[in-house]
C-alpha cells in the first residue's frame, strides 16, 4: 500500500507580512517532515506537499486554524515514495503568473462546474440549456501531450502568460458555446475563466478542482491519457496512481 500522502491546494486570498508567513510555514512543514513547495503572494497560496499521513494532517490542521485558510480545498493522492527532495517556501509576485494584475480571483470566483456535472454534460453532448460544450485546456503544450479531455481545444501555449493573447485571437470560435476551462488543480483555469468573462465571452465555467478533482470524483470519464504533475511522479492516471516511482526524488 502506498504510504506517502501527496496534497495539492491553492486559494486566492489577500495575504500580508509574507516574510513572516513564509518563515512560519517553513518551520511548521519541516517539523512535520514534509517536502514540496509552497508559493505565497499577496493574492494567495499555492502548495504541493508530501509526507506521512500524520505529518500532512498535523500541518493542515495548523494551517486551517488560520481563518484565511480555513476553507482551503485539498486534493489528495498517494505514492510509494516522496516525489520531492526539498521543502521550499517561496514568495512570488503571483501564485500563478499571468501578467494581468487586473485579474483578481479573490474579488470573486468565476462560475464553476462540478466534476460530476461536467461528466454528465460530456456524455449528453451539451449543457443543461442545450449549448454545445467546448473544453479549453489552459495548460502548457508539454502538459497537454501527457493527456487531455477528448476533443479539447489546445492552443499549444508554452507558458500561461501567453493564454490571454490566445483567447483574444480565438474569441470568435468560442461564442455561442459553453466554455469549460480546465487545468491540473484549478488555479490556472480559475484565472483563465475570469479573463475570458472580462473579455466578453459568455457562458464560461472553470472545472472546479481541475483535472485532479475530476479524476477523484469521476474516474476520468472522457479524459484520454494521464495528468502531468510537476514532480517526479511525472503524471497521475485517472485512478490518481503515479506513472513513475523514482525511489529517489530529485525535485
């Protein structure tokens, strides 16, 4: 049985005194013997951590005692080995870089579609109002190559900062349809959905919790291949099992 717990989570929430928060998070994570990466910015937190069940839960209990993180939604997966070598806490300008400072998810989320609802839409070929569904992959091309939803739009971007330009260049092809943006864990598709709505595209949703939550709740119905992850597991299959187990992590 896989005995390493891996978690991924993010939240757009106003944060201040980042150096103090960074130091405390690092100390708590090291005390819990966790490894991975936590990104902090004034707009929120993004994290990928691995450790024992006890270590993960004790750290999460501490983190969620802070009202700012009390409603943090955590996605779990399991592996035989820790896929990170270090414990890093970094302060960034954005927790996911888009270079559009006016896009502020903390001011209000874009509409989200639950994984089970999306699976039903895909199976019936339309949303509940009869509009055709367009799945829009907001990830980088090399991630898409590992796996994506069948028939998804892939603009072959190399980095997320190219996404806004791609939207504006292809806006006409999205009109009159229900557009569902998706990504690994939800953070990119949340910003993407807000940008598209502000660009005047109607009927835009984000896939709540991203591909990882979709795998967890639906088993990956309609998804072809695996979901790329940024650690030594390389990718997770629809059962959330890693496609690679390195034995010695080297983040």
